[in-house]
C-alpha cells in the first residue's frame, strides 16, 4: 500500500511538472502574439548595432562589450538583459568567486587592435564599432593593427648621483607603431656620443615590450662607477615613422 501511494505521488508530480512546462511555453508564445511592426518603437543610440527582440519582431539596441547578456546555459529569463551586438558573443564569466551567482557578458570575438580612419587606435573592432555609431561620420577600420605613428617618450630618464664603486640605473619608456627600437648613448663635452654598451662590460642595456601594443621599456645599468662615467646619457626611440629622445646626467661623487 505504501509503495502504491509513493508511485501515485511520483506520477502526479511528473504530470504537474509537465503541465507547468507546457503552460510556461504557451504563456511565452501567447505573450509575443502576432508581430505588429507599427507598434515597434525605433531604438536610439545603439552603439553595438540592433538585434530582434525575444519575440523576433521589433528591433532593439544590442548589448555592448562588457554588458550582461542572456545565455541559454544559465536558465535565466530569455528577456532579462538582451542579445549581444556586432562581433560580440555572450559568454559565461569564469572569473567569479564560487559563491557569486553566475552571469554572462558580451565578449568581442576579434581581439586585435584596429586603426580607425580618424587616426585613432581602438583596442578591438567592437570599440571601433561603438565609436562609429557614436560619431556617425563615416569612421571605418583601415587596418587590423595599431595606427602607425612616430615614437614618443612616455617616461623619461632621471638624473642620478652616486659614489664611485657603486652603481646607477636609468629607465626610459616609449611608445609608437611599429614598436620602436631603443638605444642609449653617452656624451661628454667636447667628445662624440658613444652608443652603449659598446665594449664596456660594466654597462648593461636591456629593453622589452610593454603590456600595450607599441610600448617599450629600456634600462641602462652602470656598475662599479668610475669618474669617467660622469656624463649625459640619452635614451633614443626609433621606428620608420621617426624618432624621439630624452637625456639625463649621471653625477659621480669621488
């Protein structure tokens, strides 16, 4: 008798769930109704383009890069946030803490930088698209790389002072595209400039790319300081678009 009652409860439970699912589906379809384009309000200032609404009837603004979006795997309401726009994909975030509720955001499917026809470098095509819709001046991508530009010194070397036998270190940062080549020269009054490190084993020059496209950082290290090291040191950044330089002095205390 107990087993029969349990089976009945299980059967009624299954029927109830099926009725609920069917009712929700019918309600969703009924909510949309017949599409009446005359009732659609024209979307404004859509910076990621336009998409059809959940009823596939009216056009609405698409979600932009970084905004929350509707993802089928999360089981949320299909109309909670909306669909992603041009060159965007709705992805479930993987950087949340375990206790945080899951969510999905719009990711740009093309990650390389784009050079706009206005001479501005955009991080990706999605940001260029936002600017295009915002400016509405015919902006377009002219290349899938940063815009070409001559180097600029973004962090100049500073004057240094230290005793003989000690050391000094200088730092210089530059940007440009193509990424500039970096070099250091030393100059003393009445003498020609010398490109470093040359044959001097006490001098080390090291350069590496930065976190952003075209950023380069260069270091100059002089060990076991001698009186002869008292000079002006120049950081030079060069590419085929031009060059930039900045100087600082090393004072050696005897």
